[in-house]
C-alpha cells in the first residue's frame, strides 16, 4: 500500500500502462485495491486520458467519492472530457454538500454542465446550498438525512433507516413534529437496542442545540466542540429542519480556518488555493500588499529618527541600538496579540474578562520589560562606559515593550469590534505599529536623558 | 437556554440558591434541563460546596460527562471533596480515554485516589493508556469497542452491539480473526440493513488503514482527513486490535495542534493551560526565554553596525533606514516560513517538491524585492537628493528580502530534519536571523557604494 497521501512514481507509471486498450480488467482489479482518496492522489499526477479511463472503470459510487476528493483544477480538467451520459450516474451517487462544493470550485461553463447533469430531485437542493455563504452552516450542511415524526415508533424509524441506508451515511434519526419542526434525535445504536413498538418520544434525546443556515462555520465548530456533537441539525427561520452538519464537515472547517488564520498572521491574503498554486504573479499579488504596511511603517520610523537628528547626530551609537528596540517590541507585541486572538477564538477568554486579561498581560510584560531593560542597561553602560547611554537604551526598551504588550493585547478585540478578523492583528500590522511606537519612545527617552543627564 | 459556552451571572446565582438544604428536588429539575457541557461552564464559576452538590444530584452518567468536561484545576478542586464511595459509580460510567485524560490533569495525590476508585476491570486499561505519550495514537484512543470474529454472522454482530450499546458509543463493529488481528469493520447502519444470517465476511469493509499506538496524533489527524474516516483501529506490534480513535478525539487534536502551532509561531512555549492560567510568574517563564533570541540578535545587529562605524559615522542618515531593512526582511521571511510550514503540515507541499517550492518562493520574493527596492531607491534619492544613498538603501533592501525569503523557506524543512517542530521557525527565531543577515547585507552594500560611487 502507498503511504496515505503520497502517490509514488511507480504507481503512476503502472496506471498509465493499465489504461492501454485491452487491459480494462487489470485496471479494474488494480483500482479495487485502492481507496478513492488514494486514487485521487494518483489522478492528480496522471494525464487527462488516463484520469478519464480511471473514472470510467471505478464504478459510479467510487467515482463519486473520487470526484469529491479532487481539487477544482483537477476536477475541471477531467469533467470537461466526460459526456453528460457518463456524468449523470456519478453525480447521482454524490451527496448534495459534496456536489455543491464541487460546483463552487469549477469554472462557469463546467459548473453549469454539472448542474444540468444532476438528478432532478437533487438539483433544487444543490442550487439552494449554492446560495448560502460557503463559510456558513448552510454552506457546509447536506440536505440528506433521515427524519421521523415524533408520534411514530422505533420500528418505523428503523424502517426509515433501512430505506435510506443504501444512499446516505446515518448516525442518528432526526425527530420532527407534524409541521417539520426539529424536536430531537435518536442515535442509531439506541434504535437497535430498543423494542420496535416503543414510541419514539419516550426514547429520543430532546434537541439541545440547533443552528440557522447563516451561522458562521467557526461558530458551528465551536458548538460541535462544546457539546461533543457527532451531528447537528440546521433549521430555517421557522424552526423547520432543512439539513444536517456532520463531524467530518466540521473537521474540514477546523483545518481550513486554522490555515487561513496562520496565513493571515504571516501577512499574506488568506487564500491557500492561490498561495499553493504555481501562479507566481498571483502569489505576488497576495503577498506584496501586506508588505506595504511594513514598508511605510519603516519609512515612518526613519522619518521620526531623522526629525530627532539633533540627538542622534551627536550620539550615533544610539541609532545602532534601533534593531534591539524594534525587534523586542515586535516580539512582545506578537506574543500578546496571538495569546489574545487564540484565547478569544477558542473560548479561553470571554468578553467580560477582556479587561482583566489585558491587565494580566501588562503585568507579565512589566516583569519581562524589567528583566530585559536592566540587562541591556548594564550591557550598554559597561560596553560604552557611559551610564546615560545605557539608561537611554534600557528605559526606552522597557517602555516600548510595555507599549507593545498593551497594543498587542487590545488590538484584536478592537479589530473584532470593527468587523475585521482579529487574526490579522498578529501579522505585519501589529509589528508595524510597534516599530513606530518603539522608535518614537526611543527618540523621546533619548532626548530626555541627553538633556538632563 | 444559555448561549453555548457562556454561563451567565444569573445562572450562577440561581444555582447557589438551589443548593441550599431542602431544595434538592428543584436543583435536580434545573440540572435536567442543562447539557453536561453547560453545567461544566457553570461549575467553573461556583464555589466548591455548590459544585459538589451539583455533582451529587446529576446522576452517575451525567456526572461522568461533567467531570470529563472539567479542566484539571476545577476537577481537582471538586474531586478532593468527594469520598471514594461517591466517586466509584461516576468513574464506572467514564470511558477509558476520558478517565486517562482526567488522571493526567490531576496532581499526584488526587490522581492516585481516582485510579484506586476505578472499577477493577478498567484499571488495567487506564494504566496502559497512561503509559502512552498523551500526544500519540495510544494517548487519544479508547479501549472500549465492539469486535466480532470474522466467521460470525450479521445477527450475532447485532447481538454484540446490543450487549455493548448501553455503555459505549458505537459507530461500527470491528472485525477480527481468531487471533485478534484487525481485519475490517462494518458500519452499524449496514448491520441494520443486512439479513441476520449473512456472514460478516461478505458484508464487511476490508481494513484500509490502521495505526500503532506510538503514531503521532498529528499523523492520526492527517489519516482521518485523507480517508474521511469516522473511526480508526489501533493495533499493537502483532496487528492485534487494542483500541479505537473516534472523530471527536481527532477534533480535539486539531484544535490543540493549531493552538500550539500558533503559540509557537508567536514565540511562547506551547502550553495553552499555562498561558491562559492566572499564574503571572509561570507565564513569564514561558514567554521570556523566547525573547532571548530576539534580545541577543538585536545586540548582535548593533555590534555589526558598530563595527562598520567608519561608514555610518560619515553617513548617519543610513542608520535611520535600519527599521526599513529589518522590518521588511522580517516580514518576507515570516511569509515564506509560514507558507512552507503549513504547506508541509497540511500536505500541499510534498517532500520531493521541496526544492521546486523554494525556487518558486525565491521567484516570488525576487519580484517583490524588485518592486520595493525600486520604490525605496526613488524615495530616498529624491528626499536626500543623493543617488548613492538611495542605491545603498534600495540594493540592501532587495538583497535582504531575497536572503530572508531563502532562509524562511529552507529553515522549516531543516528544523524538521533535526527533529524540531518547524512551527518554531515562523516565530522569533527566523525574525532574529533575518535581522542579523539584513543588517550585515546593509553594512556591506553601504561600504561598497560609499567607496565606489
């Protein structure tokens, strides 16, 4: 078996041999031994002709799994070469949320072809899903689920499961009232455990939480985590059950959101599909604008130092310590910002504790500032044999670390209030602000000490 | 209902009233309406006496859920006040992985009391789980599962499910041979769907992947993601099935790992439970050491500038542009490092493509460097009316951005080779290295231009 997630050169070569005419039976046998996820890895590395041959010999159900695993570019490349009659049975096997995700990733022409080839009974659902924000509960839910009326019995629920079980994955049955309101659910294992004549109402778990389709996917992940859910019902404005979100949907959300946050913190636009593409020009387009704030902050810092040249021309040595000041305040600021951002996102820090947390962060920064300031004062004073110089650098370092901690810990909540993702705050923005405030503090402290000492 | 994850002042007050003598019935009714996860939120905000009263009135099963939800500090606080006879029925309801997680979080004394109060049949399993690295497959698996021999029928499998279903959550049955080797599994819904007389071997899904207990939890998460698993079997060195990992375990891993990575990137030791505690001294202990590299890098940069003072005393203005050089190279380096780290972690970048990715990153950096260098040259030359000065800053900026991109994109893979978590590379370390290389390049470029222009 290939290591999960890594296709080898050997497999690719073997596959291309197997797609030659007359070897259909061997190809089918080869594919049977592989998981669709592993086939998808291989398909990314082979030419179109081979990819289409693979799709044709997989069987509709496994082909549907394969297509769900492909990224947009690969899916386009292959689906363009397949006629609608071949596409239809594959799409019939796909779940509505996977179909919607696929269509979202395709160019307009291919997307409309896929939409047209969907089974009539699914098309409306998929179009509905496409209308939701892809990063909302509606965008990640699927409409396939087993629902049973609250006045039915365990036996009839099991019957409903048997009817649906060949098409969809079932973890539990959703219980609804006569209008369609979501009332609760019953796990499949409890259905199996209970006598068929038992009324559902007696054995179901009453609903503890539900979401509307416009809830953000990060909030969905937080609810899953908080209640250790395996499944979550989605309801419309009237409380009518319209879909479900399963653990693997949330799994994808967690990976995606963490990635986007990290890219933002590094100061790149948060589009992994561009950043990891081969398109150098578009990557530059995503990274360069974020360097802008650093660029102008740097020039601003230079201008501030230049304005104060009366100090710095008489004591050039002071200018040489600028990297210590900017480096340290940048670092402390990033620590404080990141701790606040993650604390808010994961729920370690609640809104009402924000002020307390900022004070705590300042206390931590004060201790660290005291240690670093003392150390640098001693080093500079003994190296340059000049106590005033040592105090300039030391006091400025301590104050700029305090200011950086305060800016870093308040900025995320501030950005959030203005509807900006706080993750942005741990990136170049906070470093830039800290560079400028660090240099400004340094200038004033130096002016003060050189004048009075 | 309280908003998930947030207990309100009102709820806390009401709870404390309800724990007064004579109101036991009201307390029980109030608790029945809440999910254990919400009760856990409340327990964090009430005094010990109230917390213990709540635990006593929840019933063993829900009390077990509650205790699993508590963090170490709160669990200790409460469990210390409970006698072994009260603790025993609660622990009997806990799953082995939750019990092991709980014991791991407790101080030695409380941990040994809990271990002693475990049911005899679970104690061995829990001790075994405690022996594994908490961040490995063994550390997150549970030993409770339903396994059936490969030569049995669907009917007897359903029987096994019925026997186990009241104690554990079942998603599928694991199929083993007569020795205990893991052979495959069958989803609960397929059991329900199939005639009882059908041999298991005909309907089971053959095993596609398994893990040994020492596999890292991040690799487990990657396998879950790749194969869209809901459950994964853990086997010992002989292939004997010893446990299972479920989707919610992996969910926790994803949240935890993303958090640890982000804290590392911000330059703090990766222990969220310390960072978000109230212990200022310990937080300083986790953050201060990481400032060390920045501190000494800053001083080293100063020393380099000082060594080259022959240049900088004659052209003090050059020193004032140091924030531009260090800021920009730090930013570009972090971008490149983060893109490489996430790409490697999530699988966008495979080992054999590493060299190609580094070249691509250099091309991106080259374009960005050209843009920024040109801009800064024009700005400085026209501001200072001095082309040589403009070229000094511009050429040095361009070269230091290129060097930062190269260091940033190669360092993660390099650190990984030495067994160090690459996430560290996006933090202060890379920024420090880039500060020093930036200042060094600046010095040499300035020496060159001032001598020859």
